[in-house]
């Protein structure tokens, strides 16, 4: 199944992510896809593509996917930014304006990932806890305190 959603001059497509552990969607653009899926334990994972600059239209499509998965609830979100080249101001505003997130864990590996994470963390609202991690397992453990299943 795929759903086409116009966003800017091109089309953005949401489709089921192949081979995912649990059902997920991929926000695709003319570049690499942003993967969005529900992890066990009620955590939404948003995986940004490595070697790409994340722009507003892609962030809006991914944000809409997160809201659809959250189905009116606030849920913890793990944002994997490993290898991302950059995040536009518009994409940062989408992140900061999330209405579906109860907490954000940003996961990266390199010093560049840490800089991008701090750029994103500077824009977060004070009501949404957020933290940077170099381990997905540690991020998931930290996010566990913000799930409704906890």
C-alpha cells in the first residue's frame, strides 16, 4: 500500500518499510527515505537517511506519519541521526513543534551527529524531555520511562 502526499514541488510517498521488525512507513522523496516504525514497547523510531540533508518537506511527511502512528496519543520518539549531513531550519521547526512526542532520544555516533543533535535540542520546547545517545539500546531504555506501557 502506498499513500501519496504532495509536499512542495515534488511528491512525497509513504509506503510500508520492507523487512521491518514491525509495521512501519517510509517517507520517501527524490532522495533517500526517512524510515518511521513502531518499536516494541510503544516507541516510535524515525531513522533519517545518512549522507543527506533533511529538508522541511521530508520532515513534514515523517511528522505526519508519526502523528498517524501515535493516533492522538503522545509517545516517545527515537530519532536516529547517524550520518546525517544537515537539518534545515524548516525541518528543525517541524521537530520542535511535535505534538505527538512525549520525549525525544536522538541517536548518533560521530562528533558531527552530536553537533546536529545539539542544534535540534536547542529548538525543543521545555515541556518535552530530550537527550542525545550514542547507543540505540540506551536511548530505548531511557525512553521506556515515557511510554504508556511503563
